């Protein structure tokens, strides 16, 4: 029901408006309508208060639940992990540094020298270089944990490529067993850089075929000067007092002629002078081409001759010598000498025979006690 207005007329007391009783009735009806509306509004207000209280209760519960969820989240993800092991939003996005490595797992640099000093595992580093240059191509590397390791191009090795029926592998065994089909005509000509292998072999065989055989005679000056092959295998002929020698192959020396020289007469002879001279701490050995060797020992002090062996004769205890080079064959002949003396006159006596390696007990004999001397022993024998 709506509110009914009271008709008050056009002018005061013009008797055009509602009578007093009718106006009162309208007033009473309007108050009744207002009472009804007030009751409804009060009920709705009370319901609104109740609903607001329920909503606040739910909001309080939501706040409590959110606080509990935050507590659980804080317990599960410590603040120190944010941005480190747990990604976080920065200006509405996750920074690249907090994304998994596969997002930036391929890094390009102009050259290998531009790589960081220490790399990261799980990433590929590309050195672009010249790219198309065989000597400076683009290459891929990985970080091993200590150094950058080259990643070979797929498949990595020709050993991993299966062989086909037409384009087969190049192997040494196949090259050795390949026939010379298509060799072509033999040509006596020089090999040039532009020749194929078959052409080069044909030229080699052609050159060999054009050379002299053992019994052939060349008519071409390019072939051994027009001489038969036997001309170059003739033996050397020595000269005589009235006949000149003939050039040819040198005669082979016989065993034992290693120190001889070939004479113009075609004979091997022993040259003048020693074949070898050896000097060491034991003396000097002179070897002669005919096998003779003369050894001269170093000088040694004899020691005093104080042992009386007869009336007016004294000897010392003896001196030993080793030859600078051992003799071979028969025992050598030794000769001893006293090079100087003191106290009184003395001479040398060999108390034992010489051996191939030396001589022992070489003594001086003196007419007076205490004589001293410098002793020298020489020996003659063979060294071969």
C-alpha cells in the first residue's frame, strides 16, 4: 500500500480540499502504512545485523585460517630459501636467475677465449668463431667440473657411421687388394703432379721398360753412354810397370784384411805406420797392421834393495806391471830397464816370465844395500 496524500484545496478555506474527517482517515491510514513499513525495515535491519555478524565470524575464521596457512608455509619454506631454492615473484614475474638451468642451457660466445673462467655443469657453451672456416669452426663445449671439454659433432666418429653398399670405407687392406683395372698404355715420360695414380704407375713401368737389360746395348746416349751392360760390371784390373790398369769393380778384401789398403796394382797391402795406439794408466800399446804389438809400461819406483842374496849383492821386494792392452796368442817377450838409480849402481832382473796381461816380481839388483831405481818394462807380442 502506498501513502495517500491529503487534498488541502487551492486557497485557504476555499472548501475545495478534503473534509476534516476524510483528512483524519487518510492520516490514520498513512500512519498504519508507516508502522507496517517500519516493522519490515526493522526485521530486515535485524537480519542484516545477523548476517553481518555471521559474515564477520566467517571473516575472522578466514583470517585465522590464512594465518595458520602462512605459518605452515613459513615452516615449509624458510625466508632464507626465497629467491635461492624457491622462486619468488619480482614485479609480477620470476627472475631468470631463479628459473631452472634448462631455460638458459645454451650460451653463445664469440670465441673460446670469451668463456667464463669457471663454467656450470648442465650447460652448453658455444664458441662461434668463424663458423664456416675449417681452421676456426663453430664448436660446442661442456663444463666437466674442472675444464671445458669439446663436444664432438654428431655422430662423433666415422667408426659410428654404418657402411653403405656404394660409398664404402677407405681401408689399407682394400687399397692393397685393389686391381689396376684401366692402367692404360705404358708411357716413358716423367710423372707430373696432375697425374692420377694409374697414370703415374703406367709412366713408371714405361720408364723401366725403356731402360737397358743386362745383355742390351744402348744406341741412345741417354742409355748408359752406348756401352753394353757388362761394361759397368767388369772387374778392376791393376797396373803393372808397363801396363795401365782398367777401371772396374773393386776386388773384395779377404777376411783379416780390414786394416789393409788397395794398391794401384790391385793388391791389398799393409800400410806404413801403426794401426792403432792405445794409452791408459798402465802405459802405451802400439798396434801394427801385421799383428805385432809393443807395450811400454809406466815408470815405477823399485823400492830399496836391502835383501842380501850373495856377497856384495842386494835385491828389493819386487814390482808388478799390467800391460795397457792384453796380448793374444803366445806369451810376449819382456825387457826391463833401470832408468835412474841412487845410492849405488843397480840393474833390473825379471824373476818370473811375462803373461798375456802383465808381469810380476820385477826386481833390481844392486852392489850396495838401499839402492833405489826407476823401473820400466816393455813387451813385444801380438794383438791379433
